[in-house]
C-alpha cells in the first residue's frame, strides 16, 4: 500500500498502478483530489499524502511522500492518529502564496482521512481487570492500553496464566496465541508479531529458490568475465551465513576488485521471490539467528560467496593512484571464486602477529598486505569531509532457554576498515554511474543537520565541560571536539550526543549527498542478499550496462520503493531494538533476584522526560528515573524494580560524596 500512495503523491502513469490497488485509486477519486491527464495520474498541488510522525511533546507532523516537499506539516484535526499512519490532507497555504513550489511558506495541513494504518493488530497480555479478562497491549513506548476482547470470558479463562496473544484491532478477535510471557522464547514472536513479520516463506517461493540448485555451471554464462583465477577473499563476522561481498587487490596495477553476489540473476522483477523480498525489505538480525529477506537456498547457498565455489557476481574494477584516489573504474558481470572466507578476528590476529601461525592462505595475505596502505590513505582522504564515530555494538549471548547469559562489546578494528572502505568505494562508484546515466535513481541520502540542532548541540556540550571552538565549519568543530575525548568512554558519549543531533540516512530518488560519509552521491550496492535497495540498484545498473529498454520501467516505481524501504527500515530497527529491550528486562530481573546487594550502573540521561540509558551492567537498556535531569548528564543509578509487562526498568539516582548527581565533566576529572 505504501508504494501505491508514494506513486500517487509524486505522479505516475496509470499503467503502473497494479490492479490490486484500483479500489484505493477509486477512493482517492471520490475525494476529488486527483488530477488525471491522459494516462498520467497525480495528486492536486494543494493536497498531500504522507506518513504521520509524533514528537515527544505529542505534536503531530505529516511527512510528505513527495520529495519536492522539503519540510513537514503540522496536522490539524485527525484525533487518534498514530505514528506511521498514512493520511490525505489539504495544505493550508500561507497568504499570498500561490505556487505549489513555494513549500517553505506552508506550515499546516488539514486532515481529511486516514488511507492506511500499519498497525492493524496488537500484541497483548490477557489480564484480569475489574472482574473481567481483557487484553493489555505490550509496548516498549509506555503507551500500554486495555482492550476488550471479542471472545467469551469462559474461553479466556482457560488460557494459561500470562498468556500473550495477537489481537486484531478492528474486530477485537484473537488471531494467534503466541505463548506465555514467562517463556523467554516468546520475545522473538512478540517483536515479529508487532509488525506482522512472517519468518516462513511461501511454498512457491521455497520451490523457486530450490530450483536453482547449489552449483553454478560456468559454461552456462559464456558472456561473463571469468575471474576465478584471482584469489578473492571474503571477510565477515565469524558467525555470518550470508556472504555478499569479496575483494581482491592487484598490487602491480593498484586495482581493487569488489565482487558482490549477483542476486538479480536469480530474483527477477515481479517474480514470487521478488515479491517476498520486497515485502520484507531487509533481513532481520537477532543475536541467535537471522530472519532472511530471501530463502536460505539463495541467501546461504547459491547466492552466497562460499569458499571454493564458483559464484555469479557483479564486479567493480577500481584503479587507484598512489594517494588512493580513483583513476578509473568499470562495472561488469563475472564469475568468481572465493579462495578463503575468514573472520575479522582472523585478519586482526594476522595484522597484529604476522609471523604467528594463521589459517589465511599466502595467496591472500600477499595482496592484503599490499592493499593496507591504500585503505589507510583512502580513509584519511574520506575523513577530510566525512566523519568517524565510535560505535561499539553490544552482542548478547543467549542460552538454550533464550535468556541472556552474558554480553560483550563488538569493537571496530582495522580488519573492519579494510572491508568498509572497499564497500564505500563500490557504493560511491555505483552512485556516480547512476547519476550520470539516469534522470533519477535510488540514492542513500543524509542531509546536513539544521543550524538550530547544531546550536542546541553545542550548548549542551559546553554545559558538559567541552571547549567548543569558535568555528563556523561544522567538520572542523566536530573533529576538534573529538580530540578532547581522552578516553574511550568519553568519546563514546560525545559521539552519541552528536549522532542524536543528526538526521537519519534514508533512501530517496533525489540525490542530496551523504553528509555523514562526506560523499556528493552515495547508494547501496554491496548487500543485495540482505537489503532490497541493493537488489534494485543492481537491476538499474545492469539495464544501463546492457542498454536495456526496461530502464524506464525500472525507474518509474522508484519513488514508491524508496518510501516503502524507509518505513520498513524503521520497522526493522524497532524490531531489533525491541528484542534487545525485552532481553534486558529479563536480564535486569535476573540480576535483581540473584543478589541482595544494590544493582548499580552508570547511565546517561538522553532526554529531559526522565529517561536514561545504562552504560554498563545492563548496557543500552532504557531506565526510567523519578525526576527530570539535564540532557547528557552522567549519573550513578540503582535499579530498583523491573516491570516486564509494561516494559519499564525503574531506577533511582544515588548521590556522590559531593551530594550531587555526577555530571560528565566531573566524572572524568
């Protein structure tokens, strides 16, 4: 549905509207908001279709699906709107403004109707309330509500204690019994059910995926360049199952080869597999498993760049000069073979102890050693315009009962940089090719932060004791602040504060550059096994390479795809964060019950509403404090209670020997 409304918002040929959306088109016609000229259909200029966003102050904003609209509108009317709802609204144009292009003058949009709501059901706990069984909505947003259930009290009574169900909002019918809250395995069902994500693929999709087999017959692809003589290497996390990318560096010619799994060879547009992939948008990663975008027959087998197996790939051949600047590049279809699949840990071990025993073949370490100086130079060049932020991902360790039995920080090392910088090169070359050959494409954009956000950030950092230089150059300002971080924890806190002031990167058909990375144009090309965006980009690039007539057809649907992916990306992020939150609720409960001593942790205040985030013991868990504090204050907190039903960890601030809460500037003196 999102893709249909995004198409209408920007305008599209009638032939592009799928027959399953005709009813929605007729509904819009009944409101008199469409302008149809010949075969082309678009929204009238004084109307807008977009998704709802709600601020912490409960103000309701409308984000337009039309990229030409550069700002959001405050919504008037529409009681009960929820975040993510897609609505139709009439723009209240400022007095004297007639042109639809002068969007900066507009501030309000009047609600007309809700076109689509992503939340058609809730995940709820069956509870007793005033003598009757009701459904208590589970959420990590503290917006828990009681809902009547369209099931007899007698039937509800026989359900097990703390039973969790999936409830359709409109009919109030229970569509699925998920299990009991005390079973830690249910966390996965809760988070997937929240957005109605299905783990299982259709039988038709599985059969099609299996039909490709597990062996690539090179003789069937005579037009592809044969690179199997080059010792490509895959470097991935130690537990990775889907291998998208491999690299090789020819030191004699300073040529980098970036090979990416050619998923588009197997997943043709509008096929059963394509429909499944587009519906999912992304793979979902949990600590113990992955819910893939594509069936395992593809994602973990015929598409995956497994060691010593012939595989189809899209390859960027990139020649560098002595300063790691790109001299020339070309994209082509190839057959490759990975000579070894190694982990970041193995590469790091070899880098730190090159003379010790290791399992990386000599044919790979020879070119890898020669490539390292170019990685360093390229990264150094990139950071003259882009930024580098510390981010140590927390990896949870789960036991067989799905409880947290430990955790560790995943540190970025130079082994990660080897792959990251190589992928950035391939992605930027892909973006340049798109920009020079097509009127529009699918870009990954990151606009610069607004001046107001920067002023607020600088004020907050000054308050924390940082010396903010008098510079109007944001890059100079941020890099100077980072040099003041004399230890890892302080740098993490600083980077966290800066990132929170930035907008998030999104997909768009209009290129505005990527502020965070420092690129004038950027796209996603290197992960087609786990991101639908990359699969779309592969198809467009192939159409350009072969001068195919279907290029226009591929470009027509991009606005809808971009909006759809942006929504799905937020959903996937929320699913992964919500799963982490549920595990931390259980872990905090376990720690409280295990020891009679106070459960203490350091925490960072993230808003003035009274939320803080734990930095240790239960890292990155949200804690609710009884009072409001200044943003980015570092405090010592005692965990006093955990409410797993409402999803809240309660904490109380413990005073220091100075009799005050601990601020960041005091803590590090």
